[in-house]
């Protein structure tokens, strides 16, 4: 039976974000890292909605720019550099969140970045596609978080490494399991955690600073 296409309502693209069970669980992990200043590795299948969830979470992060020029950015979210690269590639990706910057050497930018994150009140850093990070990137992340947690800033921050995985492959396990790698601990009661999300449900593995329990 033919239908009158003119009688149909026009298709309208809506800018809606559906809070599925997956997104609720995913964002609860982002919230936990932010509130408790803990480190999390979050893994889910490609196409499950991780990037959309991060974008929606940023809108809830209460970032603003004051009329007098001061900027407040409690949550920073970036995409991991592709094709590996040095620690400077990750540093440039984080620096880009602060807008157009004057040219500076990498040694100067390292110090500048830590001060900039402290000045805007950064409390949590989210890195999408974190399966592309390498050892140099992770070492740089530890350097940044250690310097922010130490005086004069005294600002521990949460970290979410959001990864895509398939099958039984655990992202970043080989790096974190190396005997020469010490996982970061923000406080005695917190540390590295791994969460694996699948479809509309989720399951969690690991415990603070205990890679052998993966």
C-alpha cells in the first residue's frame, strides 16, 4: 500500500543525548574519578558511545569564563595522539585545550602546562582512545599529576583513560604489568582501577594498585 509522503512529518535531527544503561554506568565512573581523584582505565567496545558520553559529561562540568577573564575548567577531555609519538605529542594535545598559545620550547611548555592546569582549577583529565598511549605518554601523565599534587599546587586530580577493546584483550595491561612501572596512587585508599563496560551492562575487575588481579 502506497502512503502519501506529503502527509508524513518531516524528519528532524534532534540534538538529544540518550542516557542508556551503558552511558549511566560510564558516566558514573567519570564522576567517581572526578569526585575521588582516582585513576581509572575504562574499556568498552568500539562504537558503544564512549565519546558521546564524554562530550555530554563535559557539558555538565560547569566550565566557564569569568567576565574579568578568569577561566574555570574542572574537567579536561582530549583524544590521545595517534601513531604513538613522544611525550610532547600528548603535551601539545592537552595544551590545545587552552586555546591559541605562543610558541615555546617543550621544556618550557612542560612547566607552563602544569601551571595552566592549576590556574583553571583542573580536577579531572579524561583521555579518549587511550589505547593509543605509549610508555612515554603515561610517564608524562604521572609527571603532570605528581607535580599538581605536590606543593605549591597541592591539587590531586582524577584521571580516566578511556579505551576501545575487543575480545579478551585488556588495554594497557602489558605496560602496567611491567616490574619497572609503578602505578600512581593519589591517596592510601585510592589508586588505579580498571572497568570494562559491555553493551547495556558492565562488570568491573581489578583493585587499587593491583595489576595481578586483572
